[in-house]
């Protein structure tokens, strides 16, 4: 399945998980994943979000078509946080995410790394 998404979006993923049992989450999703992400510690979260939006922003129609066909499409923001941490995104970035027509998920880890 990931190769179908690559073909539809006309861009390469930064990672994939082929369909089949997930060794990290037994009994979980078996459809596979197509992933496009940024994880650069030297860049701020808003900069990384903008990078992803710049890469996928022109593909709103394709993303919405995938959702309509039953694909799960999520714009996920993830980070490690400490006491008193806040996530700040410019209003323009939030509007651009909303324009994609996909689910937004914000996840944090309080792990002390």
C-alpha cells in the first residue's frame, strides 16, 4: 500500500512500514504506513511544521481523495516536553493544516531523556 500513496502524491516518503503485522503493536494496524516527517533538533517546531506543509500543501486534493477512499491521513505533531512546556504554532500554520482536510493529532512524551 505505501507505494500506492507514493504514486498518488507524486512524492517520496521519508519512511514506510509495509502491510502486515506490526511487531511493536501486536493486533494493531496491519495496513502499512506512508510517512513524511521532519525531525531536526536544530530547527524549531514551527519551522519543521512549515517544511512539511511546504512539501504536502500543494497536494490537498490528493490527500482528501485518499481520505474519501478510506485511507487514514493524519498530520501529526510530536515532541518531548518538560514541566511548563507549551506548543506554539503561528495561526497561518494552523490554517494551512486545516486546509489540508486531514486529521490533526498532537502527541507529546514526558519522558526525561
